[in-house]
C-alpha cells in the first residue's frame, strides 16, 4: 500500500495505460479520479474499478482545454479534498507519410500530447502548492507528485508518427523543466516511457504475422508490456520510495532502447 490514501488524478484513464495505472493505484490504496474525453467509456471504466473495491470517481475532460482541466482539478478536490498525484497520460496518435501530414494533424497531436500535459501539470501544481504538504502515515514532506506519460518514441524517431514523436520529445523536456520549477515548492515531477504495450492501439497496428515479427524483433524481452506494468512504475514515482527522484523519465520498454540490432523471433509468436 505504497500510496495509501493518496488522491491521484489520471487522464486518458478510460482504457489502455491510463486504466492500467488506475488499477495499480487503487490496488495500492489510492483514491482515484479517472478522467477521459470519452465519457461513456470512462463511466464503464469507473464501474469496473469500483467493482474491484476502489474508491473512485470519473470526470470527463478534454486536456487540451484549459477551462476543462481546471474544472477537472476542482472536481477532484470536491470529491476527495486534495490532490496528491497527477498522472498526465492522455494522448492520441496520427499516422501517415511525412509529406502528407497536415497542419491540422500536427496541431491536434501536440494539443493533446504536449499542451495537455502542460495544462494538467500546471493546474495540479497550483492546487498542490495551495494545499501544502501531506501529513500523517506515509507522508514524505512533499506537496505532491506529477507523472508525465512519455514514450520510447521521445528519443526513437518513427517518421510515420512524426507528430507523436515530436510531442513525446517535448514531454521529456517539459518534465525536466517542471521538475526544476517545482522542486522548491515540494513537488516532484517524473516521466514514464513505455515501449510496446498490450493496448488496443498496439494490437490493431500489429495484427498480421509480419508486423508482429517486426515488433518482437525489436523487443529483447520477447513480449508486450502490460498496462499495469506501467502503472507499477507510476506508483513508484508517486510513492515515498522515490523521494529523491525528480526530473527523470523511466523507460519501461522490455529492453528496446538499449537495442542496436534485432533479435530472433520464435515462429509461433
């Protein structure tokens, strides 16, 4: 119960990595505010999480809209009294040929994946400063933590998802800048950099044997990561166990970033 009684806000929490994070935080004793632009799917996620015994609420939010982000923070405080951790996870991807990307494509991805992380982090930090440090059992003297969802594609370029790569590179730098700006305010800021994770999106674009083999050939551990495994890293970064860690991005990628060759793939996948 590393984050017992912490209040955590998770964006993009209706499915995938966001929902995996929500499950892990709830299992470790946190009170969870799930948020997503898809209200119907978000409500389904909420019911599922509450069915597992979690104390949770759902608040719809478009993270690219400052007013909606501020409303999200206000609703979280209304529900649970404070915010101890913001997991800025919401993200989208647009794929295509570099020469064919439109200005609208580029703007749409950066609006959610980079601007959204900034807006969520800033709004959460203002609330954390206002409320002051946590007290009681498990408190480590911080006002709160922020966990930004990055990607191995922050440092590894894939032309077919140019806007996504650019946005995630920005998230890494934003994480460093935020950590410096907020250190003296008692707020730690770190990132999680997933590799290939077992989500609907990854499965959809690797649904034939050739694509699956390409995916596994660049994954030394020979499997997809699970959303809950990303949640484990996020919980660590929100817990007192990481009390001297800030400005870092931890890559949970099955060894991919260290790889400079492909590995043999078993024929049975």
